[in-house]
């Protein structure tokens, strides 16, 4: 995928349109009624494994977390129930096997940014077993006939459950044998992002169905689209009554942070033996970001805002896998969409100075996206298959997060002035890139 190919794909994406996304009800307090619900049973802040009624009775159940999946995996016990190896005929051998057991797979795998997963460990007689997939978890549970089993199924599906806030974690049994569970997904971090509350129905067979969705919190402007360097300590928010001033101050802050991101990337490419052409492209991208910082800072000051200086903590060079994961998310997804967004603004912004600025920025960001894909090709050729799969999974999670961000309602007047797409159009653009590029 080179710059010319990206431009052709962008031209198609700019004219794409699809049906409106899932309609979310309401915003803020209100939303889902919590009458009759109870909080999850928790153990030290983690979902408890007491109250399960598995298909085959066990002596012991333990919920484990494995972190740093693709570097140096670390195992951690989160909750347990029962007595290990209680009915074993050879308890010493059983306990030794339990102590030695570990897994690098799980039924809930995430990278945020470290990669981790959850799994269950059980003992029954002399048998010590790890349940590391959703299918294995469902086989262990059998029919879902307790509230805690319903909560565990929802947790395994990737939803978050609060132990203390009912609106973010709750369960209720229904007369027909199903369970209603209230859970959340997402984070309120960045303009357009949302923390969304879900009302889910869990059937006796373990199927999880979405019945209702409600935005609990909308993200602030502290972390938004762009190549954000690891170690960014400032959020770019400023006190300004003018929404345009706030917007451009934030963009200028992120553009300045991107200078550090590209300089760090240049050094890491050199460390890992990348071609000089890739190193030089990263340096050129850093110089582009200097110009973008100046342009966006001028636009911010025009509307009465002074951008905050970007503060980025110094960090040691990263292993190749971490470089590849960061590039997949910040480059292949967020920068690629950012380049497309700049082209949209160059065509549609009502403000003439914004249009003029975006013409230059769109061309630069297209080259940055091209660099991201070149780095992606270079890194994946040098990674083992499990790490390549981790990079693909991280990219896909970033696509889903981006789709959620762009679908959120935004002030119409701001959209027109800046030339930003309406949420429905933005989702269409993301979906076209997803079909033809990110997948």
C-alpha cells in the first residue's frame, strides 16, 4: 500500500455512505433502570468464582490473569473457591501440577496497551485443568443457572463489570430462566469516545444478547486521534470559550507530541536494522509535524487559545514487537484514518484558512500513513507467527475503538466549520477502510 494507492482508496472512502450505526439511548444519568438488580459478587476487586454450578462438580476453581502475553508472561491469581486437590488420591502430585500449570491463552484477551488474558483453573480428584477459551469455559459451566455464571459469561465476552457501582455492574434473574446483566464497554477518553452502559440478556445456553445501550460518559479532549507517543504526560486541554480555539489547541498539542513519536521511531528503526529509507522517512515525518504544530497553533491563537506544550517522558527503546504493536494502532489505523479525515476537511471545511491548512496536512499525513504500512510490512516479516497474530489483533481492536469514537454525535456547526464528516459518514469511511485495508 503506497501513497498513490492510499489516495485512490481515500477518494472512494470520501464518497462512501452506509446505514446509521446502532442508536444509543440517552446520555448521562437515567438510562437503564436498576430496580431489582444486585451487584456482582467480587473477591478483592475481581469477579468472584464462588456461586458457580459447573457441569461437573470440582474441588477447586481459580480465576487467573496472564499479563505481558507476547513478551514475558506473568501469571496472577485473582479469585478462588474451594480447596485445591481436596479429593485427589495423590494430593502432593496434584498440588505440584497445579502450582506448575500456566497458560498463554485465555477466554478474554486484550491489549491496552499490554496484552493479557484470563482463564480458569480447576481441580477435580487428580485432574488439574486449565479452561482457556470461551468454548472451554461454556463446557465447564454447562447450563447458565446462577447469577455469577451469567456475570462470568458477560466478562468473558469482553464487557467490564464494576464491583461497587451498580450502573456499571449488576445482575438480575428473570422468570424465564435468563439473566439480565448490566455492564460497560469503552472508555471516556478523547473527544468522540464513550463509556457505554449495556443491558445484556444471558440465556441458559450461554448466549449473550444486547438488549439496550446507553452512553454513561462522553470522553473529554484529552486523548484523541493521532500518532500519540508512549509516555505522553500532558493532555492538551485549555480554558477557552471558543470551541474552535479549544479544538486547534488540542490538535497543535498532539502534532507537537507526534514530533517525539517520529524521532523515537526513527531511533528504534535504526536499532532494529531497518532500511535507511524507512529511518529517513520517519525523520521527514517529524519535520512535517513541526510545520503542522505551527499551523494549528496559529489557528488556535486566532480563536483565542494558546496550545499547551506537549510533555513526553523519555523512555528506553522498545523491542521490535512493541514497535510493531504501536505502529499497527497509531500508524496503520489512527494515522491512516487521520489522513483520510484531513482530505475530507480540505474538501468540506467552510473556513477558508482551515481548508488551506488541510490541503498541506492531508498530503503529509498520507505519506505518514504510507510509512506506517511500510513499517508494518517490514516488522511482520521479522516476527514469529504468534506475534504477527498479536499485531493483527491489536489493529482490529483499534479499528473497533475508532468506529465507536467516530459514531458519537458532535456539534453540527463545528463539523461544518472544520469540514469534519457527520457521524454516519465517518462510520461509512471507517467501514470501507476496514473492508479494503485493515482486514
